[in-house]
């Protein structure tokens, strides 16, 4: 059981003195019922509950219906809507310029796994500290519903066209490339999405979330494996997951053997209550095996697939200055005349 250590707050106000509405953005222009809008609501809720300061956040995206969504949350935050599939490069630059920003990227399955694959894999292997959400509907929603690289082999478009190619499983890819926080969820499971996002906020490297987010206009029919019905019918929870932020934490009671508690980088805790299977998300090899088996059986597993809270992120690997580069005085970032002369001398 967690016990609050902070003084009581007025109802509806979070620990930084803000209300839920302070985390909202513009009205959505997406189709009514689009899964992406449900995820937007969960981003708003999780950032509010965690108590993130909106002006310390940068929102990043590429191109697609999903990539439009940063306009619909956190209107007081910084933002950059990049070129299709090129969000990782922009995110890497922004974070290197200011390592203290909380970065949240929203991408689509096309933006990430089709045109953006080259950039995505390097973001993962560098462990850029950010939350990377892939809103996965199996199609290019914005350009009228062509299959993306995450569409399942054998799934059908409304027109009857069948996808002949095997899908890219971005969670397997992320785990394989050393990502220290990998989760899969479903836009129709808001409770799980919120907890996974809160856990992602507490993680220090790349936190990758693959969220099935049905496209009601182009990929929600019979024969689609990314529809609301298919996801609801096949979803299998790996565990019951809950999040206890560091600021609420004194002690946690849990049942030994049936629950696992993971301490995150910032002192928050994630508790995973065992359901059907014995599964330890700290075990990378087990997570990979389980995902491969699940794919073969056509199962849709959701929850925290892999976590490694101790992994060092890009800023640590580069041994960066503890302060944001963007705020350092020029004496610190510019080499002195003597240093430059020394370099020139060494090149003679
Ligand atoms: C360089 C480039 N190539 C192609 C396009 C056309 N285009 C725009 S969005 C998109 C696909 C979007 O799909 P996804 O990332 O899955 O997002 P969704 O709309 O499904 O949320 C494509 C192919 C583009 N804008 N830029
Ligand atoms: S086309 Fe599909 S992905 Fe795009 S807004 Fe409409 S339902 Fe959402
Ligand atoms: Mg898509």
C-alpha cells in the first residue's frame, strides 16, 4: 500500500498546481471514433497525474493522422512537427540541445515502420531519452488507407486487397536493439495506456509504446486485424499493472510470488500482478521468445513487455554536461583562442 507524503492538495489540482484542462490542446479534427483521439486523452491524463510541467515538455511528430495529434494535447508545451519518418533526428537534436526537456513523440506505423524505419532503429540503439508512441492502425490513414509495414499477413482492406507480406513487429525490434522500456497496448484499454505512459515518464532512456489504434475510416472492418473488434476479442493482458509515483512512495505491500515490483529510475514503482502466465519483463530473452510465440499463435499480448530501469541513456553515453547545452554560457561551449591555436599548431 502506498502512503502519501505530500500535503493534501485541492481537489482536481496536481502536484505542480495545475488542472486536467491545463494539459489539453486544440479540438481534434480527426474522424469521430479514431483510436488516436483516445490515446490523446490518455496522454493528457497521464501527464496531469504525473505532474509534468507543460513548459518543460517538447512534443515531436512526423506526418500522418497520428502525427497531427500533438496539436490536441499540452498546448503550453514546445512542439516540432517534422517531415514524414524523420521525427527521430529532430528529437535527438532537441534533446541534445536541452537534456532536461521531457520529450514525447507521436508517430504512426507508416511514419515509424515504413518510411521512418531507418531513423527509428538508430533512435532505439542510441537510447535517446524520450517517450516514443507508435499509434498503430496497420494503414496509412492520412493517405486513404494503404497497408503499412505493421499490417498482418493475410489481413484485408475494405476493397478486398490482401496483404501478402509479413509484418514488422516494432516491439521485438525495440527489445532486440536494447530499448529499456517496451510496451504494447490498445487504444480501447485506457487504464492500461495511462499506467504505461506514467511508467514511461519515470524511465530515463527511450520508452517505446506500440498502441493498437484502430482507423475507423479505413481499417475497422471484418478481415482487419487492427479493428476495435479484433483487438477486443484477442487482447490478452500479460499482467495487471499499476504505477506509484516517487512522490507518493513510502512502502508498497504486495503478494510475494504473484506480483513483481520494478523500481524505476526516478524512484517511482511499477507493480505487475501476475495473471495467467509466469512472465518477468526484466528478462529480455524471455520477452523476445514470448512475443515470437504469440505472433505465431496470432495472440495480441498487451502490457509491459520489457523493462531495464538501469540502462544508461544517450546523454550519459556521451558524458554530457549536466546542464542543458542551450543554456550554457559561450565561455563554456566555445573553445578559447589558445585552444584553437593549439589545435592548429598540432595540424601543421
Ligand atoms: C516524404 C513523404 N512521403 C509520403 C508522404 C505521404 N504520406 C503522408 S502521411 C503518410 C502515411 C501515414 O501513415 P501513418 O504514419 O501510419 O499515420 P496514420 O495516418 O495512419 O496515423 C504518407 C505516406 C509524405 N507526406 N511525405
Ligand atoms: S483516416 Fe483513420 S487514422 Fe485518420 S483520422 Fe480518420 S480514423 Fe483516424
Ligand atoms: Mg497508420
